[in-house]
């Protein structure tokens, strides 16, 4: 799996930089081509000769003094994967902020390859809210973080912040490369965010959905090679390679999805669509001196049920179920009612789960009754689990004459 892969190994200035030599050696032994990049800080900890000797080519350190006039774009574009080990607090901050201060940060910003970052620092630094916020930002963008371990740190301290062992780093690289392009050639359509149903020219009926889970699914699908269209009601950073259609109301979302559905191999309906909307939208702004308005509501179209009713053969349809009670029973009945292949149920009353949080905990129920539970984790990891099941459903449905291929 590592054989023939071109891996940029970024090394920053931490005491654990010496372990990068071992990571490099293991990668080279497994057949990878290791391109070493060191920061100026790293050179205080290990000599570039050491790493040059054990990697596949000489160490590069600067944007300016190498043979190529644009080393960062070349390294970024040709890499199959970039790993930074160890990653200092400075590197995490610069990468999260998009600040290109040296060759390594330039390469990280100039790549679409998967990135594995292995932080290492003192416990106080690792636990600092600024560092944790940067880690969360990077995670939300699909960067794989190999968490540091607890143990002895420089200066004799003991605590969290020690660079992960080289074998763990290499295993993480293998796992990322093996996830690979399992959605290549597929069109994945994702909806995200809460709809807003107008009451008058300025007021809307809205809900608390942030759209973060849908964006994480879109980012993950794109990273796994899919062509991704995101139908969104919110304004979040657009993941690389994703095309966004902005909508506001349930009716607009339905129009966009009805148009996109026939060409979709997978539809993930993560949006929180309003169930009701005002029957009449007042022209202009309702005035206080006109008295208290009576707002009469009517149901919105159930977009997902409509997609389920006209689902083409082979398409995988995924719905969400935000529940506050009877999670599994409600999810299962929704799955049947809307003719879904998979439903992602979350208990939105639980702490850290669902709307607006960066984390989620879900129960994934498949059509055949198979149930997977994912404990509280970041939304990108939830996205990864959802799409892995989608890939499994597609694989099962392409077996000729299988039971699944006959069920609609
Ligand atoms: O029935 P319920 O609204 O709880 O189902 C949730 C699922 O149905 C979500 O995937 C949501 O996006 C979708 N939905 C929809 N149209 C609606 C209401 C919900 O597509 N009007």
C-alpha cells in the first residue's frame, strides 16, 4: 500500500524531531518515496544530513534556495500524502490560519493530497484553548490528526503531548491511503443547513441547524474522489472540489434536489428542512401597529420522501433523523416510510450532539436492519463512517441477482 507512494514528510522544530528519522526509515522500507521538508526550527534538533541520508531525496527547507523556482506547488501537487511529524503549535496555527511562512506551510496550502498531522508539545501548550481550536479547525477541514500520547516530555515532565510512536504514525498514513478514492467517478449530492421560510419581507421561520455535518460529508466525499454538489442554506467555507448551490426555502431546496437527483449516485440529505411554512407571505414588513398577526402554517413538501419515491435503481439515499426520544424506533420507521438505504439518527438532546456543535454521536441504521453506533466524535469522522457504509451498500447492491439489487 505504501509502495510507490510519494510522501512529503514535514518536520518542525520540536524535541521529537529525531523520531521523524524513524518514521522516514519505516516509510522508505515499506517502499514509499519520502520527500523530506524541514523548517528552520527543525534544524536546531536534527541535522539535515541525517534525514537526507535516510529519506529518498535531500532535505528541502526553503522556498528560495532550491533548484526548482516553485518547490511548494510542485511538492504539493505531486504528493500522494503529506505528513507532519512532529507538528509544533506554530505549525498548527499557521496551517489553520492559512499563513504561508516557510516551505512547509506553503506546501500544506498548495496541496489537495490528504494530510496527516502529528502534534507534539508540552502538556500546557497542547491543552491550550488556542491550540485545541486550531486542531479542531484542521480536523473540520479533513486533516487527519494523530493525537499525541501521554508520557515523559522534554525536561522530565510527564503528561499529554508526546509525539505518537512512529509505528502509530505509519499506521495512520496507511489507513488514510487505503481509504483512497472509493467514491471516484460517483456524483454525490449533499444537502446542508436549515431552511428558512419567510413570514414577511424580513422575518423567517428558521431552525438551529448549522450545516456543519452536511459540509463535513461533502468534504469527505470530495476527498474520496467523488464529484460533489452541495445544496446549502448556510455560508460556510466551501470544501475543495465541491460545487455549492445556495438555496433558502424548502421549496427552493426541493427544486434543486429534484433537478440533481437523476444524475446522483448517492444523496445525503443532511439538511434540516422545515416541516411547516406560512401559508401566506406578507408583502413588505408586518407592522406592529397592524396588531398581532395570525400566522397560519401549511406543511412543506417532504423532499426526502419524494426522492425515495422516485429513487432510480442503484442510487443510495441517506436521510437524517434528529430525535429527542425513541431514537431507534423513530429512525427505523422514517427509513421505511421514506424508502431510504441508510438513516443517520442523532439524539439532539444529548450534550455535544447534533445542531451547531462541532461534534456528533449517531446511530446508523441500514435498510437490512444493521445498526452501527458511533460515539461522540468530530463531524468529519461521522462523515467518514457514513460514507464507508454507503460504499458497502453500493458494493452489495452490485452483486448480480442479489436480494438487495431486487429491493428498491
Ligand atoms: O421526518 P423528518 O423531518 O424527521 O425526517 C428527517 C429527514 O427528512 C432529514 O434527512 C431531512 O433532511 C428530510 N426532510 C425533508 N423534507 C422535509 C422534512 C425533512 O427532506 N420537509
